[in-house]
C-alpha cells in the first residue's frame, strides 16, 4: 500500500469512521456502478473487495505530517 502510506504521511486522509459509514450506506443502496474518487469506476461485483479493503485496513491520518507529530489523533 505505498500510495496509502504516502497519503497518510502527507496528512490527506481524515478519520476512518465517516468513510466506513459511507461504505455501509453505499452497500445498502446496492448500486450497479461505484464512482469513488480520482476518476476510477467499478461495477457492483467488485464492491465487496472495495468495502473489505476500506473496512479492514487503517488509512486515517495518524497525527503526523511529513514525519513530525503535530496533533493528537482523535479516538475511534
């Protein structure tokens, strides 16, 4: 996950909870296509893998920006 590590180090990810909440809402809608961000799209049959990746991996901002701690991380 080098891209996620880069994003996390740069501090561009927020807390994981709101993202996981949206994943649950999308799952209930059962859309034919999913259009996340950055121009990527995928069909419904790939959504379980996408949801699993977001729900089982840490990706949130850890309170470190460019290698330096700048704030305490909010508890989950």
